[in-house]
């Protein structure tokens, strides 16, 4: 076997095991390579695709809207392009494609397309957008319903600490205008609760409130979801209003704004400056009166420094900045929150529930990395596990038990666990804490734990820990 044949075999082995679809055509548009992932994404076997022209396999495409045929014609790469198409069996697929020309001596001899399947994500996004359009009566030529959908008010924000009292005063002042507000704080601190309360305190309270997590969709899908699409804007696109249009007159909440791709942040900046949007692929300008509230889970100044948030956008959305303090900085609110959550989750049961003095001491000493949400979940779980009327240490979640280990003289952590289970729980907890301290950086977390990076990655897969939000540095 020649060296070239060895390299070819190795390359084919590699491409057959990647998660992205890889589709390679020659200069005529005839398929010469089609990997397993592409077969799975598009619902076709390699034997049905190899040796056939692209338009024979996907009749809904054309020379004008096919990313592969465009690259063959222009010789220019296309990056992160959304494409919806139908295979010859009638199956509809949506992918995000990066398509690259294959050149030999400057001449285009083919094209390679790398695709990610976002069919289910696109379907879900379109269903949600359509439902919101129906809810607000904002489908084409429909009447507008004046109906807000946010449920929380400032009365729902529990706390008497100075930090929370002052924060509520500032938020109530901000609510009276339509200026942009940036809410930031750790996960679980209650950012959306504040955002909804601001909307419900504002003159826009009877108009739509629409929330979109920017980390939930790939950039190409997020752009169409926010600004809308027109038929013909890209392959498979339909006339559909975006969330900015649906929220016209009301409020749009862009959660985790620092996860939005930087190029999309630039388009958002133009919308904020001009008060107008263009649907994806459209030339028509549509003016909207939509208040924008954003959030991120880290200090936005740090997000700018790390180039996760554009500096010019930061200054535009940071007219009023609300930092939601973590629970460990407002421990005097813990008894109030405990009482609030007990009432919330024991309403259906006719019983008076209390927490033991030991549990209250644990609550006041625990660092609460998951903040108010973690406390709420701890109370909800304890109410399910307990048999009497008192929440005791044994009813608390495992991560709290692990924190107060027997060596610290607090509580017995593993009453009902065998040795293997206990070790796995401790390992999982240590990994979680290391990832939190390293802000999701796997290499730093591995150094903290004293293990090779590859070992930590193996353990993450074994523990089924989601790695998407972690840095691979």
C-alpha cells in the first residue's frame, strides 16, 4: 500500500467517525464522498448518494440556493449558512453548513460541505415563534392583542437584605422608562424574575413579553428567530416574523447575551440604534418599538475583556446595570426564602412544615453555588422525602451532605450509600466544584484536581456532564 493510500484510508476513517456530516462533490456536482453522519442527518444511505448529482438527490435545491453549487460556481467559501431542503424521499432537513471549494492549481475541482443537523431545533424554534405569533395576534394581517405573558412582579422578590431592597428600588425606577437594562449575576440568582418584574411595572405591562436564551440556538438560527425570515431568503425559508416584531410595543429579554455570536451582536446593535429590523434575506426595513433587556451570568466588563461581548454593544445595553447578588452575600434572606418555598410547595398538603435548627444552621453556613434556585430545589426535594412535619439533614440533597462531611462534624453524608456510590458522588462533586472555580475551563479544572486533561474529559463523559459550555483550552 502506497503512502498516499495510507493517508487516504486514515482520512476516510477519521471522517467516518466525526459527528458532522461531510459531503464532497466533484466539479460537476456529483457526490464522491458521503460519511456516516451525513447519511444519518439526511436519511439516505451512501449507496443512494454516491455517483449521483446533488439535484437528483435533493430536488428541492437549485443552482441558485444550494450552498454546494454556489461554491462550485464562485470558488468562494460559505460559512455557517442555514439551509432547509427536502431529499428525494420527501424528508425535510435543516442544517448549518460550512462549504469549502476544493482547488488544484487554482482551479475548482470540487466542493466539501460540513453540516450540523439542526432540524429538530429549527422545528422547535418555528413552533414557538408561530405560537407566540398566534398568542399576540401578530401573524400577517392579524389584529394585535395587548396581552403580556410575564408572571412575576416585585412582590415576588423575597428579601429584606440591604442589597435586595436597594436593587428593587433601582429596578422600579428603571421600569418607568424604556431604556435598556442589563441584568447580571450568577446562575440561579433570579435574573429573569427581576426582568419580568421590570416589564410588569412598566407602561408596557399589557404588551408582549418575549424571552429568548441566546445560548439555546446556533447563531444562524438565532438571527432568523430574532429578526424573522422571508420566503426565498435562503433555501427552505418561509415568511415568518421574528421575535422583535412579535414583541413590538412590549419587551424582549435576551438571556445570556454574551453567548450570542459577535457578528450577530453587531446586527443587534444596529437594531438598537435605528429601531428597525430587516428579516433575513429581505431588503424591506420594518420599524419596531421593542424594549430590550439583556442578561449575562458573569461580570459584563469581564465578558467584554474576554471578547465575548462587543464593547460598543455593551455601552448600548448597559444604560442601567443591575447586579443580582449571590445568595451567599445575602444570608439574612435565607430564613425568609425557606419560609417562602415551604409555603409554595406545601400548599396542596394540609400540614405545617418546619425546618430543624440543625438544617437552618446548615442553610446559613452552606455556600449555595446554585444560589436561590438550589435552595428552592432543596426545599422542594425535602418536602417529597420527609414523612413527618420537620425537614432534617437526612432529607437534604447529596451535594449539601457532601459539603458538611463527617470530618467537619456536621452530618453523616452517606447513610444509604455503599462505598462505590459514595466515592462516585464525592468524585462528581469535586469535579463540579473544580469546573465552577475554573469557570468551565477543563484544562484549569484538571490542574486543580491533579489529573491529566484527558482523564478529566473521560470522567466527564462517564458522568454524562455537559461539556458544550466548557472551554477546551
